[in-house]
C-alpha cells in the first residue's frame, strides 16, 4: 500500500482543508538524543554542518515516524547572523546567545540593504544548504518545516531580555524600532528558506507570551511587525508563542498565519481552536513536552494526544520544543495515538 503524501496533507491543512486524519509531527525544535545516536548526526555539529543537520532532521521521519521534517534545532540562527555572541552548546544543550549587540546608549543597528549580505552570515548558509539537501532527499512526499526566532525573541537577543522588558514600559519607541528591524530580518531569511525548498516557516516568539509581556504590550509593540511576516513571505507560515496564550489567541489569529502552534499551558484549547478556525487558521499542538513527552510513559502520551485531538487540533504535535532526553518511544506514541484515535490499524 502506497504511503500517504505527508507534504500534501500538511499543506492542505494549512490551506484550510480538513484532513481525513490529522497529521503528526513537530513544528518546534526536536533535538532528541536518541535520534542523534540513531542517525549518526549529533549537535553541535548538526547545528552548523548542513549534511548533519539534514540527517538529524530526516531521522524524525525514519526513527520517530513523524510526518514532518523540522529543522534547525535552535532559535538563535538570526541572532548569530546579526552579530550576537553565541555559545555553540553541546550534544544536550542548544546554542544560546551570550552577548547582544545593542549597548548603552541604545543604537538600533541597520540591516544590509541587499538581503544576500545577511544570508551569507553566521549559520544561515548551513540552514539553506540543509534545506536543499532535505528537499532532494524528501522529494514531494515529506514537508520541510524550517523554524526561526520571531521579531520579539530576536529583539531580546540583540538588546538583552532585561533591557527589552524595561523598554516595553519606559521606551516603547525603541522596542518598535527594534522589532521593525527584526521583522525585516525574519522576512529576508524566511523568503530564502522557502525559495530553497522549505514548505513552511515557523516563527517562534517566547517573549510575546502573556507570562513575559502584557497582552497590550504585545498588541502595540510586537503584533504590527508579526502581522507583516505572513504576506511578505509568500508561502505557508505558522506562529508559535509559548505559555498560556489564551488572552492573545485572537490577536495571534489576526496576524494572518496559516497555523498557530500552541503549548499545553493553554487553559481552554477548545475555545482557542474555535477562535483560530473562525479566522481560517489551523491549530497545531499541544501535547505537553515536559510533563508528558519527557517525563511520562507512552500511555500518558496517548492520553494527552487524545485530549488534544478531541479539542479539535488539526495537527497533533508537541506543545513546544522537545527536551533532548525525551524518550523516542514517547514520540512514536504520538503517531500510535493518532492512529488509534482515527481507527487506523
């Protein structure tokens, strides 16, 4: 029996079509140690070497039975390209920003006038080359999901989280200027990823969560830039915001992304699904990455998956990035849960 075209199924879901069975995969980071060992591609090499990055991404399908190929495996690629100092991390620890580029007094940097200048910096060339490798390897059957930090998260990397949070209250004009710059960087990078063969761009923005900044601050300072991205990309896009995003679900849906990736912290998933669907937006998620996928057993994963599916998610997925020590058997349990829920053998 011929296998389903998972790429077509994901693109159909993000185009507003109801699938026969919800796809299973990840739209958030997936640096699982067991996948590294099985694929022979481990970080930190898989964070910077295109062939290793492609191998680890493809192992999500080969070894975890996921129906998506999500890469890269951290969310500081743009920050590094713009000049932030980066700790490259280890096998079990992702790259992280150690120092930004906006000092005191704050001077907002400028992007290169020619996008190709930015696209040659840092690890962006590695991600673009990995995209081409994956597109050839996956053919037309598997969707390539490329993730990146959103304008809010990128801004915090550039100026530091404490400065960013302080400026949202005392100097909102600085935040607006910085978010505009970061939005332009996301668009430049995202467009090129799509051009090279990616199917979906995921914008991940943890600082936009209501646990970090107020909903009003999100609406006035980050949402305008966030809403520019989908149309400018010219391809499929998904927005991921961490935490209990209930107060801003409508705002997220209004930004125009094809899908919303939601965490397990959402208090009323059914309501969030309804709001998103009213705007023609798919919902992805939202099985707990810490409590269930990392610390639970396969039966716990299945129970969480059933709850997400019963609430109406369009794609069954982890609610956020996976911990490196997440057991592979728990990832496979997501696919098993979908199959059981849909009555598939």
